[in-house]
C-alpha cells in the first residue's frame, strides 16, 4: 500500500517537472494541448476584442449624448429668454411706446372693435 502511494507521488512530481520543463523549453506549444485548443483561444481573443470595441463605442455615444444634453439646456434657456422678451415687447404699453418713438402716426382705439356680420 505504501508502495502504491510512493509511485503515484513520484508520477505526479514527474508530470509537474515535465510540464514546467516543457513550458520553459517551448515544446509545450508544439504539443497537442496548445494546438488542439488553438481555435478556442482564437475565439476567446476575438470575443475579447469585440468586447473592448463595444465598450469604446458605448463611451463615445455617452460623451455625444452628454454634449447634446448641454446644448439642449443652452437652447432651452435661450428660447425662454427670447419668449419673455417677446411677451414684454408685445404688451400694449410697450407697443404704444415703440410706435411713438418711431413716429408712425398711429393712434390707439378709444372704443372697442366691433365685428361685422354679413347675413346671406
């Protein structure tokens, strides 16, 4: 029984030494272990490259989205400023003031406008 254990430990040590020796000597790459798994390794490499490319593409889209959101904020603020200025200038008192400044000789109505109805 002790003899079996000794032989199995010797075999395991020999296999470990053989693996390390073949790894450093370069013969491991020419064996079936690496060449047999070469398609799988190439697939994993291509998958990793696709993952990295997808990450870069997603980051590019996020940067572009952030820039567009900032532009929307600026344009919204500009639109609100323009709207408030237009509302201020369209008030009756401001219109009257601008007409007088430009000398257009227009007069304000003293009586309310009336609707003309044509009967058929």
